[in-house]
C-alpha cells in the first residue's frame, strides 16, 4: 500500500478516494471505530451486571417469574414468550437490513426502499414492545411486602404458586391520604400509595389459612424461592415495613432492587440505541426515495447504517442472554 504524502502534487487523500486502508472508506472505518467503543461500553455494563448477579446469586429474581406477560392474554402464564418474540422481530429486521445492503450493491432502488421500510417497521415494533414490557415491570404482577432489612417476601397458595395481594387482602374501606408537599408537609415526599395498606395485607393473611409466604432466597435443589411454613410466617410479617407493587429504582416486588436498576439502565440504554437507529434509518429511507444515492452512484450510506443496526441487534442477543436466559 502506498503511503499518502502531503505534497504540492495533486494526490488524493483518504476521503473516499483511491487510498483506502483495509479497503474501507473513511466513513465505514469511523463507523467501525464507533462500534468498537460502544461495544466496550456495553461490555462494561454487562460485566457489572454479571458481577452483582454472582454476588447475590442466591436471591436474584428468577426471569421466568418476572417476564410472564403476553399482550391480550390476561391471566395466562407465558414466561419469556413475548421477550422471545421481540428478539425474533429484531433479528429479522437485521435480515431485512442485509437484503437492503445487497440491493444497494445491485443499485436496485426499489428493493432498497422496500427492505429499509421493513427494517424500520421491525425497529418500531421492538421499541413499542420494550415500552410495553417496561410498563408491566413497573406496574408489577402480584405485589409483595418489604421487610425492615429491605428483603422482599411474596405470598403463595397451598400449591406453592404465587398469588396476588388482591386475592386475599381485606379492604378496610378507610381513606388513606398520601403525604405530599402541597398538603403542607413540605419536609415529606411519600411515594404513591399501594393498592392495599400493610394492615390490610396482614389481616387478609390471617383470615386465609391456606396461604403462606416465600422469601427471596432460592432453594439450590428446586431452583425455586424458599417457602416458609405457615406457622413461621408471622415472624416475618411482624418485621414488615411496606407494601410494594411493581418495580422502580428504590423497591422491587420481584426481589433485589439491583435487578431493577440494571434492567432499567441496560435495556434503556440499548433501547436508546434502537431508537437512534430507527431515526437514522428513516432519514436514509427518505434519501433513498428522493434518489440521493442513485445520483452518487453508490449506496454506501445504507451499508454504514446497516453496520450500526447489526451491532444493535448483536448487543440485544447478549442482553437477552444475560437478563432472560442465564
């Protein structure tokens, strides 16, 4: 390879001309540099997640008990089904991007437009699915009780299956007021009130002799959370601090709050990448329609955005593995 030297002669520099290190244009090389740096960022996040999960392995939330929702199938236990569908849609959008790039090499504007549109639709569906999953995760499924030491206990029936607070809590029909600054309590910032008070949950527990509780601790033999015998359950409930519904950055009805912290941060960071990719794809899509790349004589821009989109899809495979499968 002949080095480029700045002289008075008319030599082409590395700006898409003939001098291309590794046969790549400047734009494609810079995209690879960005992907490499971003891959290191995601690697750091996932490594931190793995470290914390290993540290609290005996009490980490079980994915099959957290991600059980499926649209329009209310009350049906469908662990991981919708997450698997989301993953398939995103991977399929990577396939359509490959087809768009291939059509660009053939200078086939019609096919590039069609496959870019499919890629954009796949990205939008994935983003909507992730928003729906966040909504269910934040709202919660069953409800739980947090103890004074921060641990979470959940309620199960005689068969060991988790039950909702609504199924046994005794409503006292008493009005509860949330303490907020606009009520004169300027020094208090109380979170939104749970559907049931702690007293209503405990009263309902005492009135139903066929239910008991389970702790965060996972039984190494059954790979399930440890169920506490009914006669020992009150010793835990006497240490109850508050009722928890759903998950946020402070409490998590499914178990360790760290799980929710990492889930929101890593999946949110990846979702931001998908959102950015969709916006870029839309810009490229309209440029294809108006013939910008036809006039340039190549569809390299489609190829460059395709590299980014494949990277986003590959990262999701690792996120999916860490959060949902392992």
